[in-house]
C-alpha cells in the first residue's frame, strides 16, 4: 500500500512538473513579438485551457499529498502552497477566487473528516479558516494589482500609437505629412519592381493663402 501511495505521489509530481513547464512555454510563446494576431488569439485560447488544466493538477496534487501529510503529522503545507499558486499567481477575478477557495477548502476539510472519521480539532479548524480568508484577501489584492498594471500598459500603448500616428500625419487635416512622403518615396524608388511610368505624383499649392490668415486669423484659415 505504501509503494502504491509513493508511486501515485510520484506520478502526480511528474504530471505537475510537465504542466508547469508547458504553461511556462505557452507564456514565453505568447510574449513573442513575431506572432501574428491570429496566432496570438489561438495561442491565448490554448494558454487559457492549459492554465485551467494546470490549476486542476495543482489542486489535485495538493489534496492528495496533504491528505497523507495530515495523517502523519497534521500538516497541510502542500495544499496551501498549491492553493496559493492557483489563486494568487494566476490572479483570477475576485468572485472566481473566492468561489475556488471556499469550494476547495470545504472539500478538503470534508475529506479530512471522512478519512479520519472525526472532525479536526478546534485549533486546526480556526487556523484553517484564517488561512482561507488570508488567501482570499491576497488573491483580491493580486487581482487589483494586475488590473492596475494592465491599465497602465494600455495607457502607454495608446500614447505610443498616438505619437506614432502624429509623427506621420498632419494634425489639422489628417493627411500624410512630408516625413511620411519622404519615407514612402524612398521605399518606392529603392524597390526594383517599381514601374515608374505607373507612379503619379500630385502637388497642390494654394496661392496667396497668407493674406487670408492675416486678415481673418489662423482659426479661419484652418477652417478654410
């Protein structure tokens, strides 16, 4: 029986390691800048599925190992560690985190009671509840921190996009500016496949526009 338990525990450890490495590989691939948008969306779906599987494996591993630990010396450190990995590091939404913590802690408490044939001691029960509440609070804090970081990143991306757009567009008309023209002209001229007789260059100039600005003001000139 001991050999069977050790063998099952070893298999759970190996499965946990494999899922951990696979999740890490998905994260690295997702962070790659060379992926197309379609590939990123497909990878995101795959990564979400991997995270769910990884979470289930972590919880099962924590349940199994800590149940054996509790029989021997009353410790449940593996269960708490796996719970922290699933809840805090993965940063679920608060409602999801609270539901998972409540469900898993209640299930584990019930498993201990059924396995030993009696309720755990009051001191263990109080400590068990305090740990569950602490993990809930920590998970909510981690979620809000992740959301704050995401909002900052989103704001930074928007600012960079705006700067990149204003660098090649005229602020008043929205038309491409001279910098964009020079860049595209160089690209066209350097392209060996360019058919010059099919290229069209249009130049527009409004004569005597300065007196209009001076007479009616720059706002009127811009509106014109």
